[in-house]
C-alpha cells in the first residue's frame, strides 16, 4: 500500500510539473528568429506563437504540446494567416504523414527532456503552403 501511495504522489507531482511548464510556455509565448504567429479561424481569429521548421525547402510547424486548440481549428479550417518578421501572408496548413512526416521528425527530433516536461504528447506536423487567393477570414 505504501508503494502505491508513493507512486500516486509521484504521478501527481509529475502532472503538476507538466501543467506548470505548459502553462508558462502558453503565458510567456517565447519568441526568437525562428518563431512565427499563426492565426487560425473559427468565426474569430486566434493567434498562437510557434516555431517555424524548414525541411526539404518547405515550411512546417509542429504540434508538440497537449494544449492544441489551434491545431484542431487548423484541421477544421486549414486556411491560416502567418506573420513572421512583421510580414503577413495567407497559407494552407496541410497535415503531413508517411515519409514526409518521418523526414521532418528526423530533421527536428524532440529531445527527451522536452518530451518529459511536456508529458509525452503525440507529435504532428503541418506544412505551410502559400495561398494566392482570398484571406482566410473572408471564407
């Protein structure tokens, strides 16, 4: 019974570490030269700061965390707006799989410490294809 108690306390402590880490990332939205702002649409515009990944001459973003409302909005409406370095353009976010996904994962592996701190969420990638037509909010 004592072992179960210790394991339960350790599990709760771990869950709290993950929740605090994810909350701080969401609150502070750290930015660098590789970050962009993705705007998703569900009748309203929602902004999220993400890191841009480049692989095979294409731009990608990764879904690395449990909080992922922006990702689900993107699956529902793949027309997004990307702002980087003060410039904004419209894109279509395309989920990737198979060999393309494996290539991007190999180019940008998630480290073990990061995976531990984020609670081992499933990882997905979206390719950002430039749009030549109307803005997502007009659709």
